[in-house]
C-alpha cells in the first residue's frame, strides 16, 4: 500500500516583492510481508516589500520549513512586478489498493498500528500548519488591504499600484483557494485513514475471535475423536468376543451333530416288512438323511439368526451407549465449565470476603483504639474532675477556716483594741507573777493565749495592738497568738477573774 501527496506553490508581487513557496509534501506507506512507512514534507515562504527596511525569517524543523523575508523602501515613481506562478501536483493512487488483500496475523501489527497513529498525528499537524498558513495569509491580505486603503487616501498619481495590488490579492486568493482545497482533501484523507484503521482494527478483532472459536472447536473435535476411537476399540473387542463365542458354539453344535449322527448310525431298527412289497432302503436312508440334514440346517439357521439378532442388538446397544457416552462427555465438559466458573466466583467471593474481613478487623481495631482512647480520656477527665472537686472542697474548707479565723481575729482585735485604748498608765496593783489567760472562740478555731506580765514592763497600748496585728498576719489556719501585754487599767475585764473559755 502506498500513497503519495505533493503540493507546491510560489508567488511574487511588487512593489513589495512577495514570494510564497510550499515545497513538496509526500507520504509513502507500504504493507506486505514487511511494512514500511516514509514521509517527507516541506513548507517555505518568503516575501519582499519595497516599503521599508527590515528582514524576518522563521524556520520550522522536523521535515518542514517556513520562512518570511520582508524589505521596505521608498524608491522612485516606478514599481516592478514579477509574475506569480502556482502549481498543484495531481494526487496519484496506487492501483494495488483496489486488489483484495491477503490479511494474515502479522506479529508486527502493534508497531504498524503505532506507526499509523503517528502518521495520523503527523497529518493532523500538517493540517494545523496549513490552517496557520491560511490565517497568516488572511492577516497578510488584511494588512495589504489596509495599505491599499492608505495609499488610496494619499491620492497619489501612481496609477499602476491598484492593478498590482489586485494582482497580488488575486494571487493570495488563489493561494487561499488552493489551501482550502488542500484542507478538504486532507480532511478526506484523514477520514479515509481513520476508516481504514477502524476496518483493520475490526478485522483484527474478528480474526482473533475466529481463532479463539477455531481453537475451542478443535479441542471439542479432538475430544470427540478420542471418544469415537475409544468406542471403536470397545466395539472391536466386543466383536472379537462375539466371534469367539460364535466359533465356540459352531464347534459345539458340530460336535453334537456328530454325536447324533453316530447314535443314528449305531441304532438298529427292527422293521416288520411285508414280504409282498419291495423295500427301497436307499431311498429310505436318503430320506432320513435329508430329514436330519434339514433339521441340522434349520438348527444352524436358527442359531445364526439368533446370533445375528443378538449381534445387531449389541450393535444398537453399543451405538446407544456411544451416544449416551458422548452426551455424558458433553455434559461433563459443560459441568466442568460451570465448575470452573463457580470456582472463579468462589475465589472472587473468598477474596471479597477476605477484604471485608480485613476491613471489619481494621474497623474493629480502630473502634477499639478509639474506645480505649475515649475511655482513657474519660478516666483522665473523671480524675481531673475528682481532683478539681477535691481542690475546690479543700479550698472551700481553707476559705471557711480563713473566714472563721478572720472573723474571730477581727472580734478579738476589736476587743483588745478597746481594752488597750482604755489603758492610760500601768497598774501598781497588777500581780507580779505571770498570769496566763486563754481566750477561745466558740468554733474552736482561734486560741489566744495572753501572758500577763508584770506591771514593771511598761508596755504601751499601741505596742500591744501592733503585737496582736502581727500575730494575726502571721497566723494561718489555727492561730495561736502569744502576746506579752501589760494591762494597767482598772476596767480590764481580765483583772477580776479568769478569762473566758
């Protein structure tokens, strides 16, 4: 299979001499005992405008090239034009494509298919490049139309500009038409190539299916041949056995017949004969012999017919058993297929079951871990709550104790402040021995021990109050205050008796 496509175009125009060149694009493909694929393509374009200075060239590799050169410059009053020429080579089709192909399974079919895919990609890329070229030419056409409008606005006396641009525009239009035709042709070729690829793919799949079916049929036929051969061997064995039995019975009956003939020959027959008649012994013996021969033949015929019927019955039975055996083998094959399918389903079910069991075990493990974590957190929270309750109870007890101590101390301090503020001088009648008086609150929290010293110590009331306040500040919980206080006032309630308990 081969295919060749070529395209070439060249144009030139002035005052900006423009030249577009599209080189040959060819693609060749072969299919046979081996396969080959070759393609070559090129694309080039160059243009020159006498409207300024500058040059630009763009080239594309990979078997294709594209170039643009432009120049600009203002000259005299004359313009030059070069004739444009364009040619499209005809599409040639190999006649071998019309002949039927001898398709065989090619071991390189995958490589050929990949090459066909690459060829389709290449054609798509070429088609995209042609589209880009068409767009570029349209842009050039618009640019030239703009230049033409600008030149018309300048109202110059150059009368040969309009025909030149019209010629150039017509050339560009011809090129555009050619590119559009090439586009349509390439689209058709692409569609044909895709259809051909699909046909090859369908044929390949059909051949694969036919090969699989033929292999299955070959296996079934081989099994049938083996079964028929086994039946043949069994029937041959039965025929040999029946032949031996027939020979045995034939020899047996022949021996019995000989014994009967011997008995007949030894038998003496007494006959009363009429002397008046002539006896024909030969005829009588012949008649008796004929009778016995008839009896023997009839017995032989009956035995042969019986054995023949028996043999035919055995053949019918063997054929029936052969059919039954064939049907049984087919049923066994079908049952084996069902068993294989059920085994595959069982394996799948076991695999799914294993996956589900693993998922369940993982979920249970995660659940147990989450439950353990939750229990640990719950225990931590309960412990923290219990600790917080204990701390709160302890703080409440301490707070209550401190409040009780504070209340008792406030009461005692106020009492002693009043007592001490009432003292003005030391009492000479105060006993010189140390008197210890204890003041206890009713809740048992505060114990005040007041040491009554001698009146000669001369402690002032302000110093006694400072001692009490210092003892209150230093006391925590159950406070014991030891004060050395000198009461000299006659109004002191502790002078006239024991302190309250």
